[in-house]
C-alpha cells in the first residue's frame, strides 16, 4: 500500500466520524477547529500535530491510538473494541477487584 501516513490517518478519522454519525462540521465544532481543517485532515492534505490529533480523538470519543489503527483486519478491530470496553470497565476499579476479574476470566478460559 503506497498511501502516506497522513492519508491513512485521515481515512481512519473519516471512518470513525461516519460510524459515529457526525458531519465534518459537527466534528470540527467538538474539536474546536474548522470544518475545512477536518476536510484537509481526512483527505491527508494536512500535516497534523499530535495535539490536534488528540483534540480530534477526544471529540470522536476514542482513544488517541485508535487513530493509528488503520489496518485492514475488521475482525481484529472488533476484538480490540471489545477488549477496550473491558479495560474501560476496569479502569476505575481497585487493584483487588481487577485481580478478581482476571481470576474469573482465567478460570473461564482454562
């Protein structure tokens, strides 16, 4: 694949935006930027900063690193989404509760 990183990230942003049912204008408003900036970003015509990507990821409600997950493996993406949900569920739990959850999963899959 000869696509540049900018084009791949832009396509990923577009895909996530559309999956969330957002227009470029709505995403731009949520990210405190212009819709033309979002358009340029999605077409890979803009060299973006990490700070800008962080704003966009927050506006999309996804982990920053999700913008770099532009592989062509939908089954992995679905699995990663489920794993992320499990991690998010555990993030605010005490260490002892996380250990219990691990033990339950470990026993379940032995």
